[in-house]
């Protein structure tokens, strides 16, 4: 069961308005608007990046809920991290893992710049990942061409348009189960886009953590042949985690 950080930080005026329609049964345990020098307020994200400033709190021409956002950058020639080309944040160690029976709400806002070059080779921006004792990816969001794909165990995998030049809000509600009693609901800009109930959405005895940022496996595997795609820059804000009040 995840644990609360010491301080989750105050909510800004726009922070999770898009979540309120379905989060009345949750309590906030983490909320990072990246206003504190890239690390958030007492939130010790685990970094997976070749260069520290590839994950950087910065001011931005399209402000969101505060003055700063998280810039995520990765280059094709970066040294591999965790056996691949990536710049990602993972759940803080003091939060812990999700496991059987945990009910959680996860959300963030992501911004694809107008000059973001669409690529047919997928790029993962959000994933739930098993630890080294229980590998596997039971849920992910990835960019493919001009679309976003939302994929997970027990739900219909769907494709939605990828919006550039404005913030996209993504939120997911999970009740984790390996025995057909789970729930997964995925929302984009308040719209429920895919869901499943009475499902198995994890492996038995799996310990799961959350990652977001950019992982582009095509650069590792040699599948990406687009010569115009040699670097990626994305922006994130208002990363949120909540736990069920019932559990």
C-alpha cells in the first residue's frame, strides 16, 4: 500500500479541476506542480535519465497552473538508462508500490509543442510497471504518429487524437486485482475514454510503480528510421496521486 509523502503541496486554482467529477472518494497523497527547483515540495522522484537537466523545472511560454512546469528531454545519442533511451520520473520511494486490492487515482497534464514531429515509432509517456520481481506493464499511454494510444490489461485499447500546442489532462482510476474484481477507468480532459470492471488488471503478487516522461525504444532497437526525429521535448505539470478513502 502506498504511503503519503510528508507534504503534497497546495493545490493551485487549475490543478485538478478536471478530476473532481470522479475523485470524491480519494485523498490526495502527492501533487507536484514543479514549482520548487525541479524536485517538487518534499517529493523525491526517482530519476531515470542520462543527464540531470533532461528533467528540469522551468518557466514556459504556455503556463499551466503555476509559474513553472517539468521539461522532459531525451536525445537519440544519450547513453542508455535502465537499458534504454529514456528520461522518466518514477514514484518516490517513500510512496511505495501498488499491490493487490489497492485503489488509486493517477493524473497529470502533458503538453506536446506545436513543432513536435509525429513519428510512427511509439513513445511511452506513462506506464505502470512491475518491479524486478514481478515485471510487466499492466497499463501505458504512448504517442504514435498523431495519436495517443491508451492500453491496459482488461480494457479495450483505444486511440485518440494527440493535441499539440495545448495541455492535455489524463487521469486514471485503478482498483488493482489479479482475480477479475478490478476496475480501470481512463479519462482525457474529463471524458471517459475506456474502462473495465470486474477485470484482472495486474499479475498475481505483482508490485507496481508509476513512471512518466519519455521512453523511446525505437532508438534502442533501430526501428526508428525517421531522420528528422533525433530528440524529444515534452512538458508535464500537476502530477497527482490519490488513494481510496475506503481502503
